[in-house]
């Protein structure tokens, strides 16, 4: 068998065919070659940048791609960077959907509480108070009150899901650090993000 590597310039794909031209004949070999489909690029491998929506005085930024969201966050290590065309606002409310978490990390108020308090600390938020409640049979709800606003969470251990809100004002909170710590503690398989700008200038001065 002859292992043939053909570079298809149009798709920048590589096709590897195990073929014997002597057995297939020239026309059969060519037919097999050109009927071979290039490898499909999975949508999950293509980064989708955050998209901004302005509607009825609300500014929302959606992102279902963790890599693209982190790349955007890296543009401004202090808080959430404003995109071109955005008006100033008093605060940023980052909603995080954590799917496929390790269930045991979401069951106890101590475990969840420590994770949220540590997230506030590493992001250099100023902690004022904290409160967490464990429910039976499942779930933990809690909040860390910070001078810049609050961090809250509710968990569904039976579904491996946690809903986290990081709400803060000012440019001193390093939210990327909080996100990374929560990922480390809860071990999600997938994350989605939504940023809601709170207190936009046009609405506050209306």
C-alpha cells in the first residue's frame, strides 16, 4: 500500500489516502482522491468573540466561548473592558454559568463559601460580610458583600450546575482572577458568560 499525502490548498486540509493505483486503475484512484472530504472544523474550536447588544437602555455582552472571553478580559486586567461604542456605566454585572461541575464541590456551604470568599480576595475586592446557607437535599446559596458591590452564587449539585454573579463597580476589581479561581474549585466542563452594564450614564442622568 502506498501512503499518499495530498495537500489541498483551497481548504488548507491534508488528506491521507491508503491506495494502490495499480489495483484501482488511474481513474478509480483519482475518483477516490477527489471524493475524499476534507476534515470538518468543529464549531467549538472556532472562537466566537463577545457580542454586544444595546436595547432599551440596557447594554449586554454575550459570550459562549471561554477562550474568546478570556482574550477579551486580558485587554483590561482591572475589571471588564468597555467595547467600542459603549457608554460609561456605574457597574458591571458578570453572570457566569458553570456546567458539568464536580458535584461534591457544590454540596457544602463551607466548600462553596470558601471558594466565593477566596474569589473575592484574589480579585482584590474589599470584603465587608459573607453569608452562606446549605439546603436539604441539595444546593447552597450565598453572598459575599464587598465594598464594590457583591459576589453571589446558587448551586445545583445534582445537576453539576452553579449560577454565579460577580457585580462590582470601579476599576480596581481584577475579575479575571476570580473567574480562574472558581474554575479551579468547581471544575466545570463548560462555561457561559453574560455581562450586563449597570447604571448606564444616559439612564442615570435621564
